[in-house]
């Protein structure tokens, strides 16, 4: 397969799955295996195109985020929101720093773990759809710091590939009493520092292996990731408000089962 076509496919997978609770990492690793992309440059490619998807969130929420930034010194609400994102972000930083080598060397090498995590996470989302407590919070930018820390702790579970960062944060938000719209939006906001930090750390750790001569292919994936991520983020909040998270739960289960079948038949390692 031509590199440019593989870049488009992976860029689409990243952008379409980063912000919905189906595990972009799991989908990317499965797609990479199915396409037979064994060149180490593709691992660096996947890290870098994640920044394209994050840029989509910044672009769509730019006005609100810019207002928070410029009013930080004068507006208590802006400071409260900034601190709520910070305290939700810190737990995953600590887990990532201490467990980075284990996560990369062990968990990311197991397609079976990814597929099982997809299935278990799917059933967890279905359970939350039915048994989540009645929403008490409706504004993603005005959460208590206690709830923010709780969501941050849930995000730590997503170090297991296949769990899904957005899936873990949304599940935590629903469990802690956010409505579906607020849960999705807080997940978007928390994704910005989390994914920038994770991608930066990955680049630092693997910088020597990044082939910048592969830059044109990376650029294609980045742009495709940005465009598809922008479309998903723009549509996601209204979609979950109408349909909930069950469609994503069933998608996870189907992909996980197919993945396990591919492992059993030797089509993926």
C-alpha cells in the first residue's frame, strides 16, 4: 500500500475515534497491524497525528478557551475552570511518568489486551447508560474540584490501550453526576493538556527514531486527523444528547470481538 494512502487511513481513524469513547489507540494499533505497517516510522507518525485531532478541539472551542485565558487574572470563574482542568490532568501525568516503560513495552504489545479492554469498556458504557446517577451538573466549565479530581482518576485507567481516554473520562463524569453533554465537553477540554503532554513525552522518548524525511506523510495524516476530528467534535455533543453512548458501546464490543477473532486466526499478532 502507498504510504500516502496509509497516512490518510490512519489520519481518519485517529480523527474519527479520538473524541468518542471507542479507543483511538486501540483502533490505530489494530489498523496498523491489518495494513502491515511494521516500519518504526509509523509509530512516530501515530504519535504526531494525535496533535492534529487536538488542534481541532482548540479550533472549535477557541472563543471560549481564549476568553478563559485572557480573563484568568480578573475572573474567578475562569480561574476555577483552569484549576479544575489542571487537577483532573495531574493524576494521569503521575501515572504516565511512573508507568511509561511498562505501558509501552508490555500493554501496547498485546492486541488481545486491547480487544478485551474494548469489550469490557463497551459493557461498562452500556451499564452506565442504564444505571448512571441522575445528572446534577450541567456545565462542563463549572465543576467542583472534587469532581474534576474524580474524573482525572478515571482517566488514569486509560493507560491500558483499548480502554479509551475519552471513554474513561466520560464514564467517570457520568458516574459523578454530569449530564451527557457536560461529560463529553469536559472530556474534550481535558484532552487538550493530556494529549499534548502525552504526545510531547512520546516525542522526547522516541525523538531519535523520528524520521523527519517522512514529514510529507506525517503532514498528510496530521491534516486528515484535524479535519475528521473537527467534524466529530462538532457533531458529538448533539449526538450524545439525542442518542447517548450506547452506539459507541456496541461499536466497541463488535470491534473487540472481531479483533479477538483475527488474533485467533493469526491475521494479527
